[in-house]
C-alpha cells in the first residue's frame, strides 16, 4: 500500500499559496504544541501558534486573515527552535501577513500616526513597522 504524501492533501489555494510563499511544508506539523508552549506572547494571541498551522492545513483563510495572532508574532524564532519537525512558523506567519497586505489591507493606519510619534520614533522602527504591517512599502 502506497503511503500518501502529506503535501498531496494540500488541495486548497490558500494552503498552496502559504506553502509557496513560505517555503514551509505545514503538513509535516504533528500538533505537539511546543511552538505555543514556548511563545512569549501566546497569552495575547487569539489563535495559538500550533493552531495557526492547523488552520492553514484546513484552508481556513478567513479565520487567519481576521486573527490578531499573525500580527502579534514577533518572529523571535523560539517556536522554530522548539519544533521537532523544523517548521519555521514565523515564515508562515509572514506569508499570511504578506497575502493580506498585498491585497491592500493594513494593520497599522499610517495616516493615523501622530506627527510627534513620527518625529520621535527611530526611522528604522517606522520603516520596519510599515513593511511588516502595511502595504505602504
């Protein structure tokens, strides 16, 4: 009996796009929860990191696109270092953010930032924030 390749199960466009953008095979995730257990900001997330992997597998783009979790990920790579399968979850989070911002949806309203903040904030912080959270750059 031929064993099914987990990647063959990826039939929805969302899962294929996430894999294409991230380069990660999310279907190798075994849902052990080590990523969530080590994440320093899990308590602030509405979807835990291991659940993000599961929702990508299910093709539940709407739930992920409306989640604050993908925006809160600090890309500290603690989850990746703990993953027994070597999945780079921050790359997956980044690919989902990219899908959203490429459609012109921004998490940060650039025009809503005060002139005082713009004058005081380090330029590098502003550029990285705009790049991660908006379609402006």
